[in-house]
């Protein structure tokens, strides 16, 4: 991809009214654009990151036997009335009457919808267990939108739902999801904290949250400085903890629940067991806030100059930066690198703009591509180019003839 032909409208100044580092950098690096409070467009660079994160999620979900589908965003309110959540979630639901006079909502979550689907298709124990998942947009009328895409009115979530014939099956599915979640977050460059949590309006008996400590965190946790144990902060927690605990704030990345029969009972999702009796399906629910995951990655992978993407979620693998676009020798070499690396399967962005070196270097730091190849007259005079590691800041001079091999070696490391 050539910078001059791509859409990367970077900003020099910090946008007014932004508090979180991730919000500031998301706007400055042109990952997202705010249409109105809590509603964002994903621009090309941000959308590439989003797809990389989604690909990681899909790979890990598919690896444990989950099946992807796509559920509707438009829901008849009559389904929500059956579970009573038309009232418990009333404050955040976006509802309206369609032209037929039918009361509808934009889906804030999908437990009712997936359970209705399972009810219509699963009749026998032979069809169980099954786990279905989607990556889809949710809608919540948040009165207090915060930190850009962290708490928005329209956001992207991965939600999975398991259906089992007994609690033993649910527990097995739950453990598989828990392990997959840890792998997903680690591949995104994060080290998650897993902590027992309250199930809240979702229901069920057991749930766990996946957190990372970050300045924008909306959850408080207590961490034991001796053994690393973590406890979610609730009323009355602090006085009961010994002096070896410190309080931190954390951002929630995901939440998983053992729902049991809450939704299957309300919606009549039953199956015929091998003993010939009808029984309610045993359900689990597993969610990841995909868009807020991107914000968390930036919060924990950035510096004063910009974003430092972990390599598995970076929008591009390598940025080629010919210092002077007017130098035909540098541009010709940059073009040959571009062709060679693309042919080798490397995602490449070439800054072919006729801009000052300072502007190019600043923009490169801002968007945070892991490896940068600097092609300038001074090094070319020695038959060399430089590779900059965005995370460490280390500059390495390499022979201009060995650039492709060096890049491929680093990407495989």
C-alpha cells in the first residue's frame, strides 16, 4: 500500500476533550472518526487492526470447535419480554416501533436471539453439545460514553453461546473458552488477569472477567504483592484484606458466564434426552469487547510519540520510508523492496509522499508499525539502509542487498 494513495489523515494536535491516551492516539493516528458522542467510523488503518484482532478471535474459536454465524441486529421486543430483560436492560435499550406497529429494539446483546434459534433447530441430545459465535455490532444507549471506543453506543463484540445436555458438558465448554480467551489476549499483546465476577443482569451461577490494569480502567481490583492473587473490588472488600494488597484500576476485556437454564427455561429451549424426557438446554455465554480490546492494546502499547503495535495486530508489518521522495535512486530501491516483500507475503506500507523527513518520521512513530526501513542518501552512500524497531527504538544498519532476508528473519522471531 502506498501512503499517497491510502487514507491516513493523521493529526498533529491532541483533539480537544479527549482524556484517554488510547482515545487521543486513535484519533490522531486516524484509526477512527467520531460521528457523534459514542458513535465511531473505523478508518482504513483502524479497520485493518480490527480485522487482525477478529482473525485471531476466529482462529481460537474455530480451534475449539465453535461455529460462526451472524445474528440480526433488529429484535422484536416480544422475545425480550419473555425473559424480563426488556425491563432490566430498559435504560440502555434503543427501542422503536416499525411501520407495522411492531415494537422493536436494536440488539444490546443476543442471549434471547440465540436461544430462540437453538429452540427452533435443536430437538435431540444427539445434536448437543454445540457452541455458536458471532462478531457483531451491539447497540446500547449509554448515557455516559467514555474514552472513545471503550464505552460507546455502538460497538463490536464477539459473543459465543454453548448449549449442553448437562452441567458437566457446560463446565468442559467453559474451561475451553477460558483457556482460548487467555490465548486470544496474549496474541494481542496483553497479559490478562482472570478474576471471579458477579453475573449481574446476564444471570447464571459462575462468571469470570478478563482484565488488564490500565489508567482508563473502570473496574477496581486488589492485587496481592506477595503471591499475585487478584480480588475484584466490591463493597466491604478493602477492610478484609491484609497489608500486602494494593488497589489498581483495570479495564474489562471479556466476560464469560455459566448461564445454566435461565434463558432456555424462559424461552422453551428444550431437547429430548436419551431417557425420552424433555429437558432444558444448559447454556454458557462468552463475550469479548472487540473494539475496547483495541483501546486496551493502545493504552498498554504506546509512548509519547504514538502507538507501538504488537506484531500480530499491527495494520502493516513493515513501513518503507524513503527520506527524500525526490531522490530517484532511493525511490527506485524502495519500490524494489516493496515488490519483493509483498511477493513474500509481507504487509507493507510505503511512505511515498513528498513530505519533509520530520513529518514522515513523526507520522511513522504515530501509527506505530513494528518495523521501519529508512532509505536515505547518507546510508546509501555506504550501500546500506536502516531498520528501526518501533518498540525498542533500536536502529540497525544492514546491507541494502540483504534487506528482504533481514525483514523476514525479524518477522519470524
